[in-house]
C-alpha cells in the first residue's frame, strides 16, 4: 500500500481539493483508496458529502482509542472510502499532548486495520502540530501542494525541516516524493517564474537532503477552475460534479503520474505498481 500525506501549513494552496480529487481519481482508475480527514475543519469530509453527527465514529474517536478505523470509515464509492473528521478533532491536539508515544497513535491504528487498500491519502491540517506529525509518522510519502505565487514559498523551509526531523527521528521511511502546483494560471509570467524557481530548488536539494531525494516535480499543473471551487458545495468530487471540466482532466493526469511514479523505498528506487 502506498500511504501519502498531503501537507502544507499554509492555507489556500489547494491541499484539500488535491487530497479529495487525487483520491477520487485514483479510485476511478480501479485502485482501492482510503481518504483520511485529519483536519478539524472537516473540509475533505464535507467535500464528499459526509457530515458526522452525534454518535458517529470519526477520526477523533480513532485517535482517542474509542473506535477503530474500520468503525469510523464510510464508503463513498466501490473503490473510495473516507475516515471523516469533525470539529471535535481540534480537541485531540490538547488531549493527546500528555500521551506517551502520541506521535505513533495513527500509525498503530493503521497497522491494526484489517482492510487493505492500494492507496491511503491523508488530508492534513494547515498546521505543524500533533495531528500533522501523526500523519507523517503513519505514511511513507509526502505530497506537497503549492500555489505558484511568491507568498506560497513563505514558510516552505520550516515545513521541509519538520518533514526532515520526522524522517530522521520517527519514521526513517518517510520521503517527500511529490510536489504539485495548484491554481495554476499559465497566462501569467509570475506562475512560470515561481514554477522554475521551485523546480530548481528541489533539484538542487536532492543532492544533499536524503528525505526528498527522488522527489518528483509533477508535470501536471492543476489549472484554476471554477468547477473545482463549486464541487464541495454539492458534496461531490470533481469527477462526479463536472467530469468534462479542466479540473477533472488535470487531476486525472496527476493520478496517472502518481501511478507511474518511481518511489524511493529504503534507499532503493522501485516503480510503483500501476
């Protein structure tokens, strides 16, 4: 199983949109996918029309040991399932602060899960707290969504340091394996300049930083598309809401790149199963 955390502590860069629609695109190719919502805002859950009510098990109960992933998981389509979140998840940051081994809780829940998937995609909160660290410990890969804008680069170094520290101390298998550009406007020179700067930055860093050696700067640019913004209000992925839109085309192309991607595992380059 490939396990991927989609992470950026800066909001508004297309993180949740990418988590949901990449998961849906992979499911549409026939892969069995589990999407986990680790954001207390629960936008990934709402995007797919799932709203947890009192008595429903969510990611909060999973992390607090009151429910298993199997009990919390909801089936969206035959190949796509979601472990939803709600606002209660915000309390988990405080409640888990005093727990021994709090960074390992989600990893242990995943290992105990009886159902097997081809892909596990985690939508992380826009912060670098306990929830995000749990995600980084539980997965093998990180995908970094970025907006091709100067301000999107702000805080990038801190985010990369966090990933690197987790890789060194808590999860030696963790790698930054993909960088994706969202809300891309090909008509602006700024987008092209920032894209080139990012590409050069990651190419240069691969020689000296083990945790993102082999990272792929995805060729697919997810274009600005009003249909992507509209889809969550209907509780649908872009493929159910507007399958002929540019947004659907771009995320399907991104999924194809992910399927063909070469992943670095334990220092060895292994082609992912298609």
